[in-house]
């Protein structure tokens, strides 16, 4: 294997680990860990699922939005079958099939009791760092598209 092939394989594996950390930290409400997942100017596009929420831009804004929505909610997210393409030495795209469950406490503003969703995450990634300090991959943009949502209302 050439060094380029090894580097590409290592980058793709690093992006898989990044997404695994995204799911784990969100489900366990470890928002400091989730902070290490997004680029400083990262964004979450909610326009398809909840147009009123628009596109949230900025790491801190993304964390504040999602942590606020999920306060008191038990969640379980699974990502499957990643399609990751390196587009340069420092950029990549990815599509992940996903499935999620949200169990919502009585009286929560989300207004439903349980959600079981299916869809895809469409993402871009960026590799940030220097030769001296090392580098890491971050989610630059994230858009969740849904194929199906089964909802149990309160």
C-alpha cells in the first residue's frame, strides 16, 4: 500500500470515529464531548425536518440548540453504512444511513411521547490543525433528511 492509500484509509477511519463520538455524546448528553465534534463554524440544517428552526451556525449555537431540544429526552441514535469521500487533504463528504428513537417525558415542549425515525445524515468534514500540534477531523455541515418518522403523540 502506498503512503497516500494508508493516509486516506486513516482519514476515513478518523471520520467514522468522529461520527461515533457524535452519536455517543449526544445520547449520553456529554455536551463537552460533542463540542469536540463540530468545526468552530459548523452548522446544522434543520430546514427539511423543522423549517422554523432554519440553519443553526456555529459550534456553540449548535450545542445550545440540540441540548435545549433534548433536555430530559432519552435518545438512541445509530449510524449505518457510511459513504465517505475525501475531496481534498483537508475536506470530505459523507452520507450515513441513520435510525433514532426519542422517548420524551410528559409535558415536554416537543409535544410527542416517542419518535422512531429513519433517514440519512448528509455531512461535510474539515481537517483542522498544524504539523506541530497534529490535526483532527470535524463536522463542518450536517443535514438530516428523513425517510420515515413514526410518532406516538401524548
